[in-house]
C-alpha cells in the first residue's frame, strides 16, 4: 500500500530529511585517508543524536550501526569497523537515515578519499547525475518506470551497469514503504506517480558487470567481478509543483 502524505506531513518529514542530510554531509567531510569507517559512523551517529533524532538503521533487522559504509567494490551495507581504514584513492559510499517527528529521512553519497582515478571519478559523477535525471522524472502523472528507465539509460550509455537486486523504495513513517523503486525499467510502465508520494531514489551503479554477492557477515554487498561501485540516494516528494528533494540542505 502506497501512503500519500499531506503537505503538513511533508513538512514534518522534511525535518527528518534535513537531519539525515546533515549527518551525511558531516560524515562525507570526514572521509580521508587514514580514518576508520567506525569513525565516519560515529560522526553520523552523533550528528543525528545531537539533533534529537534517532539513527534509523541501528537495530533495523539487527543492523549494528547508524550508517552503512561501503568502500570500492562494496556496493552497499558495509558495516563500520575500527579496523577498516580508508586509503588514498578509495571511493567511500556512506548511507545514513534519521527518524524525527516519526518520519524517516534516508540518503547516501559516494565520497573520494584523496586523489581517485579518472574512471572512479566518472563512475561517481555518472551515478550522482543519474540520480538527478531520475528525480526530474518524479512528476505527478508520470509512471515509476519513467524514473528507473531514465537512470538505467543514463548509466548504461556511459558504459556502467545497474544493480538489480536492490532498489529504492517508498519512505515515510517506515524506512521501507511501497512502492519498490528500481533503477531500471520501461518508460510509461509501472505505478502512476501521485502528489504526496515520498520515495527514496538510490542508484547503485557498477563499473563492470551488474552482478553482486553478499559477504558471510550477512550484510555487505560487493560486486561479483570486483569492479568499483557507487551509490547516491535522496528522499524526494512528488508534488503538484514537481519533485522536491527533501534531503537537500
Ligand atoms: N538506506 C538503506 C536503504 O535504502 C537502508 C540501509 S539497511 C539498514 O534501504 F539495515 F542498514 F538499515
Ligand atoms: Co534507501
């Protein structure tokens, strides 16, 4: 069931999203060679708590941290660790959610640690740009497939591939609500987009093949072929005035 939000609910949700965005920004600014992924998590966690919000991910299906931190060929859901030290040239995906006013804000971005290769930069740029191209399609009267197909085309035209097993999602009082928001699809197909829908759009894009595997830790998702992967996510609202990026600060 897709839950439509009123304007008042959207303004409550916006506050959660601004906190999630602040946590992501603070975490991203701390990404540097020599820093542990646990330190990045701590910065995100502290930002959320000092804002009076709840780290949405912590305890979700037993997940142990406030943020997911995924390096290089890790696609998503990397578990922060004191022993995992960021190196120069790494690309570091940080995904973080905050619950405030009873609503969830969810966002992610991939950050460069020191100088990264031109190909890695292109992967990150393309993934971020594809998110914004997808967001442009999040208009009332459109279809869910307009978003996914736009992201897919943008990335595949540039030689990259779209992860299929994980998708974006509706978001609101719950982190994961209907509908599922794939980063692939067919224009004009899928659920009709309506004012009041709030969705997280989150392309996960690989430099090599689309295949992924899960590590024995039960969380970390890596590319099957060891190629680099990038991830960008915003929580957005579909309104009669077009898409609104709630996790924008
Ligand atoms: N942001 C992720 C998503 O969009 C959720 C992280 S999974 C968790 O689905 F278990 F860590 F919360
Ligand atoms: Co999400």
